[in-house]
C-alpha cells in the first residue's frame, strides 16, 4: 500500500527548543494534515494544508505543504512540556466530490525535558 | 456536541469470541471510518462508510465487519477474535478532509 515516510521517529528535546519534523511520499497528495495524539487518546487535528506551497500557523505550530505535493513539514517553536505526544502526518489524495482516504505516517514521538 | 464517542474503552477477549465495538457521532457527518493502531505504527484503515447503508473495505478489512444503518452509528464487528487483532481501535467521522477521532477502544485478545 501507499506509505508516508515520517521522520524523525522520536525526539528528546529541552524545553524552549524548536522542533522540526517532516513527511515525504513517492505519491502526490491533495491535502496534508498534521495530528497530535496524547497517551490513551485519539488523534487531534492540529493543522490542515490544502494547496501546494501553503504555509499555515496555529499558535506555536507552523506547517507547510511542499511545492512538489509529495512532502510536508511541521515546526513547533519554543517547546513546552505539554507538547509531549506523538505527531502524525496524514495525506489525502482525493477531496471535494470524492472523499478519499487518509494515509498516515508512523508518527514522531516527542519528549520534552523541563 | 459530544463529537465521536466509542464504547467500550477497554476489552479483553478470548480467542474465538466475538464482540462489537460501538461508535457514535453527533456532528451529522456522512463519512465515518474505523482504524486500528498497533504499537509504534500509524493508523491503518479497516472499513469506511460514505453514508448510511454504504460501506467499503479499507487497507486491513480481514476479520472485521461493519454496518451503517444510521448516520450517527458505525459499529465494528469482530466475529472470531484472534491474537493478531490485539490493537487500539479508533473510530472517526469527517466533513470533507478533516477527520475527527474518538478516544479509542483498547482490545486485547488472549
């Protein structure tokens, strides 16, 4: 099946540091989504990207939809302890009249040391 | 709005037993999904539905069945539980691209 390569697999950083993670694919996607999952919870949507080149922010989070439509990155600035969790990228091939299905990366586990 | 709710939160099954995982959403979304998440992995789509009465297989449908008699409910059925079905199961619903997830059901098959 289709795969998204998400990296890094895990990160252990100091509070206050900036974080960067990315997803790449051999396929083109129409939409990129970034989710965060806290332990014992379902994923929660952080940012949705709909156009190639689009750069979108949500507080300390910034994500970009790659120009080639085959990649996306997520940055977190000035990390805090509550940023701990697993971050997933997800790509969607079809939208509008045809919903399509999400393809998920394997996640980046973020640990923040106070 | 409660969003997407799932029951039960935890369940232990013996091999060969059957059970139904319940999922309900109150957002009037047409699209609903069932995923499984294994340790260290992303989510894999089991089944999805584009509306009441319409369901289709996802990436890993073997060993599962679904039905969609109403917009709100999308139960997932395991007929003959196997250890390979030990996982965390997430239900989601969506309006267009954005999927909203339930809190998950942690299932162990022994």
